[in-house]
């Protein structure tokens, strides 16, 4: 049976599994924690490099994601598996460096009289239905939605060019932005279309697959967004070749390192491509190779794919949903995986290689598919599994540590800029916070030996509140609750005579 070491103790990997349901536990989840962000390609929808409004949007409904980014987009597919596994809501970010389609309506000259820009990005606009009927002294404009041919926007009789422009901008803003051509006065001529792509000088919108430069630009901006939106979970939905995808994930790994250093830790949940399932390959098709390369406390690598889809847009978002759905002290082991098929059913030998290598893997039994064990690549940044130190490795315990850090940090910020703050004031505030956490927030965050291991049952020692050149430094310590993935049982038979 496989095993792993934590805090100088050896734990066995469980070999017998049952089945549990994914339960939406939002009422028990601490506020403003495990907030999720999905980053990937949208077939339409605002791309990241548009700065007029925020490119990050919060969604809780699949149909809204489908409408905005396109039902077949990588973002929408990832969001589907996020929701299937209990995900409550997630921010979405379109990584495509997209453009909008443009074209013009003409008069009988023919000369351009109304310049149109698609309201949305990508080639979606090419199939918007557009016709103009010119009756001499007036025109009627009809616009048809390509996603639903039964939805039409039809104008009344418009008698001036200015009225045409105003009607489009006021009544068809979901489709076009209209601008009158300089010095134009005539009404647009009859235009039979039938599509926007048939207009004069039409230039198609584009929605290219994001590349490493696009993701680098996003990663550079993410620390501000993480701060603004309190994001903790990031799922990069990267549709690139194996080596390129691996390189981009390493850039997200570097982001996770810098965020933890800055005191705003995040967890990155990612998956490879279809076929990246061999734990002996020694290259990017090998999940253990990738896990060893990421070698970071805050990267969760998931395998294999489900429902004949790449892990990056099925398995990884599924784990994102499990994390987002539950409270902090949640052990993912044996959580149900909602799928019709697994890309591969790993042998016992390969399961052990993957689990020992720090990969979060899916398995199966007679009751269906489930998370085989909640380990991941939560390692030191320099040591493989960091056996000699007391670093937390598992996602649940890392989450507990991060939540407690955030809880104390948010409360102690009231002292920032205050005059005459004393050690006793800080100690009293920490004692109050600790008491509130244990009694009122979630006592399951803490191991049963927490109080015994700490001075007076508090998460600090007097010596650990120290003055520095810029203020006070408080060093907290605690014992997290145990992530129970193995229960040993010994039965002694006593024979009596």
C-alpha cells in the first residue's frame, strides 16, 4: 500500500473507498474565502486587455456564461464541470486577445453612411442577421440574433440618418455600435444581407487561442485583481500544446509563490491534455513529471480527463467546484466525480506512482468515480515533499492555515496607522480572535491537540509578538485538524479455555 510522510509521520494511502455526494455547503463556508477564478478562451465576450470596464465577471449560472462567452468556449465547458461538482459562483476572465467585427451600411451612391462595430468580440458577429428595407422616404432595419433565430429586433419607419443611428444604439446595443459617417446625410439603401458579414468593407472579428504572451500579461495584472476580488482559487483553462501548456502552468506556479510571499496566497488548480496519463514517461505527458516541476505548495495538478475531454477543462474545474462548494475543513478524498467515463482507469501500481508523485487523481469502484485521495503538489518550493520540515502539504490543511491567516490579518488591520499600539493590545486582540474562531466560526478547523500544544491555549506565545522597525510582527501557530485518509484497525483475538 502506498504511503506518504507528513510532520515526520508515515500515513498509508487508503485502498478501500465508499461513495459520498457532493453537497452544497455554502451556509457553512466562511465568508469571502475559496473565491474562484476561471481563466481561458472565450469565443466571444470581453477580453482581458480591454480596460474601459473590469474584464472580470462573476457568474453563478451556466446560461449566463454560455451567452457571454459562447456555449462551446473553453470557459463555458470549464464552468459546466465547476457547477456539476457543487461550485457556487466563479469569476471568469477571457484570455483571448480578441477583436470586434466592423462593417458599413451604404446609400444608393454607394457611399458609407453608417459604420457598425459589433458589440461583442470574436467572429460571433459574422452571423448576426441584418437587413434594411428602403421605402424612399424611410427605412426599416431588422436584426436577427444568431444564437436564436426566433429573436428579432425590428425598427419602425426611420426617416432620417440620425434616427437610424440612434435607433441602433438604443435598441440594438447588444449587437452593434453605430456611428454616422462624416458628412453623410442620405438614408441607407436597401440591404438584403442577410448577414452582417455581407456589409461593405466587412472585417471579421477574431478570437484567437491565448498564447504565453497573453497569459503573461494576465498574470502580471492578477495580483491587483486578487487583492480587489479576494480571489483564492485560480483555474487556468489553457488550450496549448503539452510543452507550451506546461510552461504557462509554471508561470502560474511562479505567481502562486509570489502571492504567498506577499501574504495573499492562492491555489492554482490545473490539468494537462488528453493523453497526459503515463506516470513513467518522464516528460510533459507524465503527471508526476509535471508535479515535480511545479513542486509548489499551491499548485493542484489533476488527472485523468473525464467525459472524453481534456483534464484542463473537465477534471481541474471539477476539483475547483469541490473546493468552492465546501467549507475550509473539507477533505476531498472520496468526493464524487460526476462523469460518464474516465480517460483511463489507472492500475493500482500507477495510482501509487501518481499519488506518491503528488497528483490529485480520480479513481473508481462499483459505486462510480471519485477523488482517489486529496493529495496534490503541495510541496516546498525547493524540496521534494519536504519530509524534514513541518510544512502543511494537503489542500485542506493549507486552506485552514490560509483562512486563519486571513481572519487575523483582516482584524488586526484596524491597528494600521494607529498611534501608541502596545504588545498587550495586540495580545488581547489575538486572544479574542482565537476564542471567536474556536467557539463561533468553525471548531473543526483545529486539531484536538491544539490547545495543549500552545501557551494558555492561544495561537501565540508572548515572545512571538515583537517590535520591528515598521511595526509589530505577530507569529501565530496552531495545529490544524487532521485530514483523515487512512484508519488503521487492529483486532486482537484472545482465546480462553
